[in-house]
């Protein structure tokens, strides 16, 4: 039996930043996401796997207010993403 190759879904860091930039501004969102990336023990890179992205968003979900709410909304979107 041949197992089909699995596709690794990559989420660009800019996509995560863009999700928060409308409310926080580009620089505020960039700082927020980079701090979350660092807190999760990841190096800043161009993109992340779904699993890494979910960990980053879980970290952001712990924050109060809009950031936590938006992170909670984004997690299911990442989970069901296939490309």
C-alpha cells in the first residue's frame, strides 16, 4: 500500500501580523506577533507550520481584549486550512 505524500501547510508570519494590524497598526501587530513567536521558543522566520501557528495563537489567546478574542477566532481557521 502506497501512502500519499502529506502536504505541509505553511502560514506566512505576515498573514498572522495582518490579522492584527487593522486594530493595532502594522508596527504594533508586528511587535505583538514577534513577541509571541519568541515566547513560544521559535525563531522569527518567514512562515510557520499549522502546529506552530496554533501554538503562537494559543499564546496570544491568553491576552485580554481584542487580541485574545481574535486569536481564538483564528485558531479554528488554521486548523481546517489545507493549503
